[in-house]
C-alpha cells in the first residue's frame, strides 16, 4: 500500500503544481490586458487633448479674423 499512497501523493502534488501554473498564467494574462487597457486610455486622452487644442486654435484664428 505504500507505493499506492506515494503515487496518490505525487499525483496530488502534480495536480496542485499544474493548478498553480494555470492560475499564474491567468493572472499574467489579466495583468497584460489591464496594461493594454491603460495604454489605450492614455492614447485616447492624448488624442482628445490634441483635438481640443486644435479646435481651440481654429476658434482663436476665426476670432482674430
């Protein structure tokens, strides 16, 4: 019976390690998605800032003429 008990323990340990590896992979993927979303938010904010500045510049030119 010692052999079977040892095999069960090894199988359980391998399953736990596999679970941890999958969980780590999922966490890394979620972190990468969050990073990409943050970068997209920054780019969108910069584009909006540039658009507002361009619109204000055009308005200023129209007021001057």
